[in-house]
C-alpha cells in the first residue's frame, strides 16, 4: 500500500491548494443563501423531465417552504456535502493525478564537436585529383565534412563558417540530415568574404562556447579547423588565439585542405593566384591548441583524424530522472458521475413508490 501511495503524484497541485478555499466559499454561500443552489437530486431530474404547474402551486410552495424551514439546517448540510464532494472530485481531476511508472532511459553520453570551415576564395582552387578529374578544395572540403558527420553519429555537431567574417552556420545538433543539407549548400566567398581570418574565427568559437554554456559540467567541446590557412589575416597570430583556447581547456585540431606544394597548381587556369596550403601554420595552430594536425589527402588520413577526434572527452548530460506517467484524472470524473447518480436514486425511488 505504501509503495502504491508513493507512486502517486499530481501535475497541477495548485488545484488541490485551492480546494479548501472553494469549500469555504461554498459553505458561506449556502449559509447566507440556503436556496442559492438547487438540491443535487433535482439537477438531472429538472433537465430530463417536463414540469407542470398545479393550479394551487403557490399554496403548495408555501407549505413546502414551511416544512423545509423546520429542517433547513439538515438540508443545508446535505447540500454542502453533495456539492462539496463534487467540487473535491472536480478539483482532484483538474490537478491531473498520475501514477509514476518505469524510469525512462537516461540521456546518452556524447561529444560536442564544432567544425570551423574556411569558405574563402581560395577554396575555389582545383588542386585535387579524383578519378583523374580535377576538383576544387571546396568540393573536397564538403566530402570531408560529410564523411565526418556520417561517422560521428551519436555526437552533437556544430558548424561555424568563416573567411573575412565569421558566422554561426549550424548550432550544436543531433540532426544529421540538417547538417548534410547545410554542408551541400556551402559555397566559396559567398557568405563571409574573399580572404580568411582564422584568429577571428577561433575567438568567435570561444564566445559561442561561453554563450551556449557548452563549457559547463567540466567538459569542453572539441574544435576542428578545416582550412588551407592561406593569406590569413595576422592582426592576431592564430597560434596565439589557439594557445588561449588551450588555456581554456578547449582542444583544437586542424585539417589542411589543398596541396602541400606548388606542384598541385592547375597550369592552364590563371584566374586566381595559386598558393598551396600552409602546413607550417596549421601545424603550429594545432600544437598551440593542444591538438593534432591532419592533411585531407586520402581516406587513411581522414580515418586517423576521426579516431583522434573521437578520443575527446564524453559529455554527460545532467538531467533529472524522468518517469513514464500514467494519467488518472478520469477516475475522479468517474467517481463524480457515480456520486451524482447515487444522489438521483432516492427521489426516483420515492416517486416510483
């Protein structure tokens, strides 16, 4: 019995708190105006039967009132009991009682991973060969991101795009279809400008971590910079920005997009001056950020990057235990209907007799 009672709760306890006040108001109403409420036994009868007035109705009514005055207190108490029980059952139903069932599974542990994606004009350079066909760095970048999203299911992933300016592109989410769709929409030098500013992107990501509260509970997100680090603005050395992130216990890995030398230049396309990816700068950023440097040149290098990123600390969501709720509000309503029916029986039986 004790276990059963301990499993009961209400979702809206305010209705139960209001019940004593409502009962006091009901008692005051009946004490001041005893005829303010009809007897409960006449409610349904008055709605379901035709009424005929006797020629001597006034005389009969006066006799009835005289007889009722002798037992007014008893009738008032009975009426208070009838309406009080109904009011209590209605308040109990409005309080939405429920029985606590099985405990729901706790939120799964996950990693928070934020990709900082370079979308500068350099991403239009075509220094990758795929099946004998030259493809741009942006094409390769999107393929790399899509592979990461597909392989990192179970983690929350966010995207920040940058070049001259930095913008939130996709907040931390488990919606991998949304991530894949947004990755396909990436274009070079469309949203954020033509050149890149890695330092601004790194400091922007730190502000985002602080703003979103993703650095709470002692677990920080993993940052992954995907860029060629070419002609990056140096108002703030990106290695200094990466070191500042490391002091805030945020690890930063870097992935180089582009060829490592001028041998990857496209000889017959001179619309943009060619520069290879700056491995030296990206390696320095990764070292200062406490992470590792990778070059997106083949499948093996990407798998190694995935394994490294997946060694980031798990983030355990701290949430109150959740339980299945079995609603019970219909039972007080059913009892109210039974109570109303029982109060109809004596007058009906007397009439039939």
